[in-house]
């Protein structure tokens, strides 16, 4: 009985510690990415995190902010998608990132797996 109780307490402590280590990405983040023509431009990510749910938007040179879809934040990992009209129909970009303090290393790719016009790595810095 005592052994079972000790195991349960150890599990609860480990779970609480992992929750405490989870990164909170709420706020504004900026990064540079190269466009299809090779010229760089700035993206501004506005994240809202509620537990493991991640929402928000992304601003770029194209005008209207794009909404973050299917966003998740678990520990130091984040994932989300952005959908926009690329002229020939909707394009879906998948984002996977790792949070380290005030920096997020994101990897982006087109839904079909190709790099496309919006694929590749991007480093985001938290705006102060």
C-alpha cells in the first residue's frame, strides 16, 4: 500500500514538473524568411496560448493577417497550420517548432510535403 502511494506521488510530482516546464508562447514573435524571388521579408506571429491550445495570426507583406489553425503547444514543441489563397487555390503550410526561451526554431512545409514557396526553416524572436 505504501509503495503504491509513493509511486502515485512520484507520478504526480513528475507530471507537475513537466507542466511547469511547458513554454508559454503567448505574445508577438518576428522572423525573416526568403520569398520565392530570393528577397527576404518579415513575418509577425501573434500567438495566444491557453493550456495546450494555440491560436492567433500571422502578418506578412501580403496584407490581411492569416489565422493560425489546429495549433498545439506541448512542452517545448508547437505545431500549427496556416491556410491562404496562393492564386491557384488554397495552400496549407504546416509549422513545427521548438521553443527555447525567447526563440522558436520553426520548420515549415507545404501540406503536400514539398518546400514550395513558403517552406523551410525560420527562427522567431519574441518581441519585447
